[in-house]
C-alpha cells in the first residue's frame, strides 16, 4: 500500500499503481483532466508509465465555469 | 464597406477567426443549463473557463463540458484567481496539457479588493508564455504604455479593463481605451467592468475589436435575455464604428430642405 495526497486529500492506494490506474479507480475520464505529479505536469501519453509511491502529491484538474 | 465585405468582418486573434466579437465568461451562473442557454443566446463562439481541482469524491456532479461542447465552442482557459506569475503559468500549462489549448487568457491579479492586475507580473508571465509557444490574450490595466509593452513582448490580444472585474461601472477611462485602440496592431478586447449592453456598444463604437463579458450577463435578472442584449449591443457598436458616425455640431442643421417651403 502507498499513502499519497490526491487534490490535497490523503488517500491510500495499492503500491506501484500508475496514474492511469489511479484515474480508473476514481472513474475519471483521462481526456477531460490534466495531472500534476509532485509539481510536474504529466503528459497524457505517460499516464500508464508513471508509477506512484509513498508521499507523492497528485493534482487532478479540469475546466470549470469562470470569467 | 460593401455588403460582401461586411460579412467577412471577422475578429482574428492569433490564428483563430471569429464571427462574433463577443466573448462570454462561464462563471457565476445559477447552473450549467443557464450557462449553456446564455452562451447560445449571446452568439459567442469563444468562452472563458477556469482550471480547478476536480472533486474526486463527488464525481456524479455535472461538469461544464457536459453542457458546453469544447468542439463547438472555443474554450479560452483563463488564470482567474491567480495572484502570482508562478500560479498563472502552472494553470495555463495544465490547461494546454488538458486539450492542447495554445490560445489562453492571462490574468495575474495584484489586489484582492480591486482585482486590479499586477502588471509587473503580467508582463513577466506574458514573455515566458510567448516563449513557450502560447498565444496569449492579456488582461491589463488601461495604461497605454503598459498595453504597448504587452504588444511588444508578443501578446496576441490586449484586454484592458473597462472598470474593476464584476463592478458593472462601464468604461471609466474612454480616453485611455481610445489611445490603446489607436496604437495597437493586435486586437483590443475590453475585458471586465461592463454593466449593460450599451457599455459594450460604446466600446465597439470606439473601435475596440471585441468585448469580454461575464458578470453583466450572469448577474442580470434574466441572464439569457441579457446575453441576447449584449449580442445586439456589440453588433450595433461594430456597425456604427464601421459606418463612421456624423460630426457633432453645437448648432442645429435642419433635416428637411428649405426650398418649396409654404
């Protein structure tokens, strides 16, 4: 198991999970989001290759209404 | 202008051509349905959007893209709410990763009460974004020198405020906006502070290339009707500008001929 911070919330995931698996777990559409992993943007093509470890910080953002 | 040419009177920002000179914000509406209806009625082809954390725990909530199709309406990612260059750059880089958006709106705020832009950070951020290949539309003060500076560092459009964001005060400094319009070679789009359709008409009559409106529509009693009003206001103002208004005289000139008077 690994403890990570997802959008500021502490969550536990299985160890060696990829970003792709994380999105799948939370049923997030990877086409409609952008991801930052420990402060660096992860290109969509790397979602399957990027593995998460203890204390990682992940931000998942999307578009909302704004001026 | 001949009729054919009038039809081709597009607004060109970077490599994007727009028939409508009204850009609409998508914030502050009652719900997404109202947002979608207002945008439809406004005739806008481009809308501003914000980038925020997704709500992981409540994914069943509707999202903006369910109501406004990014394939039909151009999303203009905006850095609203960013008070540092670092945050603004981070937001726009994420936006680009999300859907390949190169045309973005930069807004680096400097003061919570007035939401006035921090122009030092804004100029700095514009330079970096241009270097990274972004086409940047830049929210700015109505200072002609700073507007020129933004153009010099590669801004794709200059977006001076009419008055503070969400204030509805209309154009406070017409002289400055006129100077900015005269000196700029890139589109000038008045952003922030318009309160009602006539404010948009005035901006367009002054020769602005477009206007961006959010609060005036979203905060109206009937936002969908106000959206239509802004559409018509922008069209009227643009037509008046192209038509070229008559000269002002302090004395009367009769409209009917004197000859044949009984």
